[in-house]
C-alpha cells in the first residue's frame, strides 16, 4: 500500500468516525424549539438595528445644531 493510498484510507476512516460522532450527539429538535430559536435570533438582530439607528439619529441631531 502506498502512502497516498494509506493516507486516503485514514482520511476516509477519520471522516466516517467524525460523522458518527456528530450524528450520535444530535438531538431531535421540535418545530416549536426551532421557531423559538429563529425568533430569538431575529429579536437580537432587531435590537442591534434599533441601537444603531438610535445612535445615528443622535449623531445627526447633534450635527445639525
């Protein structure tokens, strides 16, 4: 067996083991939990946008004075 063939074999074995480990850890997530996670991410994004807009409004209000 050449070193390339052996390396390819080890790479494939590593990949299969990694996939097995990842799938062993995954939990089934209910649609409600997925929706809750999506909504929480959206709330965080909207709060960040709001904070940026508040800072912009304050900056431009002070600039015009």
